[in-house]
């Protein structure tokens, strides 16, 4: 349904389109709250069919709460009411995007919590208070370069700044994200 040319979106309209300015609209803020309250149920859904039920339930909830999805036609610059299929797609994308954002926040928090500590000649990697791995290491200093290894005769892979690492230490630091500090 096409809305009048001079239509101004109300607080019960959920605006669809591009740009962050739409997120500040009251209807969109309420919609995001509704999506957040259903996100865990969506994440926990084991199959696509179950996710579809969560999406459909949310679309029904939006409509029964007196809200509607509207979008501006880019050519005519007129607002129109989105049909149920378009609304379903809008809800599906909102859940997917929020799931992705929450996942990234979790990964960021874990990366921040991850610390490396050196105690008694042992390199330990921690997440919170749980030790992930321990590896004995020897450090040798010659001139301005520093090398670290646990091999009897390491193959040094070049001088990266002031630090040189053997293959096993380099692989360990890259693959397991254990940083060697204070060398």
C-alpha cells in the first residue's frame, strides 16, 4: 500500500532502508528491542525450519503490537507499507545481523581477556583464570637479536625487528595466538 506523498512516519512505523539515521527512529528502536528479546531463541534454534518459526512469531508480534514496516521508494520518494514477505525478510536480516554483532562482541571480549604470562621459565596462555597451554622455553640473547626456542638446534627464520623465532615458536605464536612478551 502506497502512503500519501506528504506522509511523515509515526512512532509505530518501522523504517526500512539504508543508513544509520533510521536506527534513531522510535519505531526502529522498539523493533530492535523486540529482536534482541528473541535473539537467543533464534540462536538456539537447531534447524532452519525452527528459525523460520522464530522469525514468523516475531513478525506476528510486531504486527499485533500495532507496528508496521514501511519503506521509501527510491524513484518516487513515497513511503509504502511492506507486505508480509518483505517484513519477514526484514526481521530475518535483523536477527542475522544482530547474531553476527553479538558473536563479534564475544570474540572481542575473549581476545581482550587473553593474557600471556611468564612464570618460572614457562610461557602460559590464559583466558580468564583458565590455563590453556604451557610450554617450556629458552631465550638466548646475542648482540641486538633475541631468539626463543624449545629445540636443540633451531632453524632461525630471520630477524623480525629485534626478535628471531624458530619455526616451532613462530608456528606456535601464529596458530595459537600466544605472544611472547618481555624478550
